[in-house]
């Protein structure tokens, strides 16, 4: 059986040019891309790499790649990242890692933001399979919960808890994470703005119309998809 995530990583590698500043997110496809870059020693030596992910950063360092801190990065040529699900407009939900704030920073820095992964991630329209994750300042938690319950009374909202210690999961920025499970996903333009405007919300995990391309691999081979906007 073909390894679709590796095939997507190989397609992404072909788009990287010597001397570029490249951003990488998290996940299996990204880990494959790191391994491929490490094997291309001449290309890798010319690149500057930055990641939104602690795990990916460690993997790059272990492979001897040139890693720079986000705080020292002004711009990127390409930012590659995976997601849980993305649609025809290339809007994406990234719910698992809880590092979406850093991911959005790098995606916005980049001249090109590309989603990569297997074709199973692609849907015509985003749905409620995955939660919306919201990073929240701890002091604002009661306010944010009250506002969210008012906006989305049918949603189930959980403070993400750690399975490794007693207490809540804390983000890389020292904040709390809320997982919002919808019965039906609200209209994306409304959701994108409404949640972000709540005082105390740092960021949420809906990447609304941010990506310029998606590289996916499936049984039909490699596809590079551009956004198809409905309006």
C-alpha cells in the first residue's frame, strides 16, 4: 500500500529552492519532509528553517538542519503544514496540537502557505467532525465561556485537560485551550470573526481562506489544489 503522506512530502520537497526560508508545521507528513530534506544535504545546507512545533524543531535539530527561532524570523518563502480537514476554499481546521497561534503567525509571514497531507483530509465543505480549538488567556476564561455559550448554545465546550498531569493543558504561550464541539459548524466567515473578537481570545484553529495551495496524495496520485471560492 502506498504511503500517501510520504508521497505528499516528496511533492512538497520539489517546490523548495536553494537559499529559501522555509517554515514547517507539525504532523507525520511534515516529519517525512524533514527526513527528505536531511537526505538532500546540499539543498538543506542552503536553507533556513523555522517551525511552529516543538517536536518538529527537535526533529530538525536532530537531523542537523539550520533552524531559526520564530522571534528572529521576519518572512518565509513557503510555510508547509498539515491539518485535520480542509475544504474547496482551502479553509482548514487544525485541532490536535493546540499550536495554531504559532502556526498562523508563520502562515501569515509566508509568501506561500501550503497545506500538505493525504487526500482523506479534503472535503467539499468543512463539517463538525473536529472541534474548533481556542487559545484563551487564563484570566479571561469565565468571560470567554459565557460569550461562547451565548453565541453557540448547542455546542459542547471543554477546557482541554492534560493526560500527563493533574490539571488543564497549557499552550506554548502559557494559555488555556478550549475544544468547541459543534453539532453543525456555523458559517465560516461568521465563526472566524465572532470568536476572534471575544476579549481574551488569543487565536482559534480555523484557518479561514489562508492557504494558497494544497498538496495531497491519494490513490489517484498527487494533486496540487488551488482555492475555489464560492463567492
